[in-house]
């Protein structure tokens, strides 16, 4: 059950109640001078990324080898000079083809 914030429009008093939606609706129907207050909420975000294990990296490397012209190949593919040069040549050729 959620916590709701209520405000008495006559007195200005604000308080929180822990109740169900149906209980809140009944309470608001029987007390016309009470309103629900919308409060901002905090968003929690992490600063660290997901750490992938070696199995994931190995699988992505295999996919990159099978698809050398994809962005996956640029990120996870082999980084040796020969493979990088091949990717650049293929990319250049694709750009000339339109």
C-alpha cells in the first residue's frame, strides 16, 4: 500500500497516511475539504556501468568476427592492425557504393 500526502484546504495542515487506493478515494469523498498533494520524487541513478564477464566478451568477439562491418565489430572485434585496416577498407568501399 502506498503512502499518500493529504492537505486540509481550510487549515493548511499537511500529513501523510498509509492506505490503499480505495481507502484514499473513500476518505476524499467523505471529506471534501481534503485534497491529495502531489510530491516530487527522487530518481536514483547509478554512476557505474554493467560489468560484463569474459564469456560475454568472448561471444561478442565471435559475433564481431562473423560481422566485420557492424558497430559490434568496431567495439568488440579484434584490434590488431590488419583487422582494423580491413574494416576501414570495407567501410570506405561501402561509402563509395552509396
